[in-house]
C-alpha cells in the first residue's frame, strides 16, 4: 500500500509540473491575447493555474486509482 501511495503522489506531482509548463507554453499566451486589461488577464491566469489545473490533475489521479482498484477486485472474484 505504501508503494501505491508513493507512486500516485509522485505521479500527481509530475502532472502538476507538466500542467504548469503547458500553462505557460499555451494557455498563458492565449489568455494574454484575449484579455485586454492586465487585471482581467492576471485573474484568469491565477484561476486556471491555481484552481483549474490542479483539479484536473487530481481528477486524473482519482480515475487511475479507481481503475486500478477495479482491476484488483475483478482479479479477486
């Protein structure tokens, strides 16, 4: 069980790092192009970087854990 926790914790950290690179590579320039005011641009960037992307990464991890548990319980029965 300890190995699974470490595995998924490291996967979550990796996904968060990758999502930050994707954010600054694609989403950040797109938001700067669309928003005209600096306050609006900074607000949308903060919302996507601090709330949206971690939630998406956590949903991916939960889906992977549920899939793994389903495979485990299917193999038992």
